[in-house]
């Protein structure tokens, strides 16, 4: 087991270390720090799914790792694991996904080692991985479909968190739901309610630390963003939206925090990145204060 404070010495994925996607005959045993649980979404193949982002902690499987698919019902109410839990899971590299970070988990092998509660221990692991340029990551993905698909991007200026009413599931989404429930009828006689569309969508407008950055607008697909909406059902749209902005803009992006975004792209559209979660540790008192324009 690699001591937490020594992990950055083990050659994590960087532009200078474009490790090829492994080919394995048997599942690998991964020890991971969970960094992202994305909001549940719909898949024609897998039904109601959740994508999980993590940091591999033990060699040879160090660096960013994406676990997909997880069935939403298995993770509902945060019953399986939480953000910043250290877990063990067996998984195989995802064969039908060109992104080298993507693995297919064997869900019933998951065990939770512990929750990494220490903020300093989290910083020891994650701070060395923070990058300055979302702009460069976008360009790499446009030029090469197998380029890195996960990163932790430093934010120097957030101009807005746009919170808008979700339009509801599209006709294509409703077909996915119907197909999934037809399958459930064959496998599980018990009736289950379909996945509800979230009440709101969210998107950040921000600048990364690239000196040539002209700004980014990226959708927020954070499990915590959707979970908070559930707890605001009794509020009006305006009141609920204000609560969301207060949490995900005013609090997490406050002047005493170092803000970075966990970002990942789509397999079908590798040039399209979204935000899976916010990394916002409180800054040491003597640290530098970035400008946040709210």
C-alpha cells in the first residue's frame, strides 16, 4: 500500500505520460479515492446510470480512473459510497470506450476501506494534480480522440452559476426509460418508479488559469447538485435556485477557498467536457487569494 503522502511520486497520468489503455484478461483489483459521483442519467444500453470518477492509489493503477456503468438504484441515497471514500473494486478496462481512463466495475466486489476525512490528506493527494489550462485539454481532445479525458482544472474567475428549469426528458430519453422498464418487468416483478428528471440544470461560466483563456461554459453534473434539489421541493423555483447558487457559488467559491473543477468528457463527443464536481479546500491563511467575480 502506498502511503498517502507519497502518492504523487508514482507517475500519475500527465501530458508527458500518455499511458496506453491496458488490455487485461482478468479484472484488476483497484484501490481508489472517489472524487466524483455524477448525477444519474439515462443510457439506451444500461438504463439509469451513474458515472464515477476516482483517483487510483496503488501501482500500477495510479492516476485518474472513470468507473461506468453503475446502476442508479444501487447508489440511490448515497448508500454504497461517498465522495472522498477510499474503496476497493475489481474492474476491467472498458473495451467499447476509447478513453484510456474508463473501466467497467464489477459492482458486487466493492468494499469501502474508509472515508478520507482529513482535508490536509486530500490536499496532499489532489493538489499536485491541479492543472492550469482547460483550454489545452479541450484542444488535445479535439486533436486526438484518445487524449486525456479527466482532469482537475484550476479556476481563477467564476462569473456565474446559471441555474435553469430542466425541460424534462426528451422523446429519446422517454424511449430509453420505456426500454429499461420493459427489461425490468422481465427480471424484477416489483414495480419501480422511473427516474425523474432533475428540477434544474446548472452550468458554470468561468476562466481557467491559462493566460489566453477567453472563458468556458460547462454543465454541472454533480450528484450533490441534484441531491440538494430533492431537499428543496417545498420551495418555489426562485427560492430553490437561490439556495443552489448560495451553495455552489457563494460557499464553494468563496474568497477563502482554492477552487478547481473535476472535469470529464463524453465518449461520443470527446471535445465536450462537463463538470462532475467542485474541489474547494479552504486556503491556508497565508495563501494567495485568487479573484472571484461573482
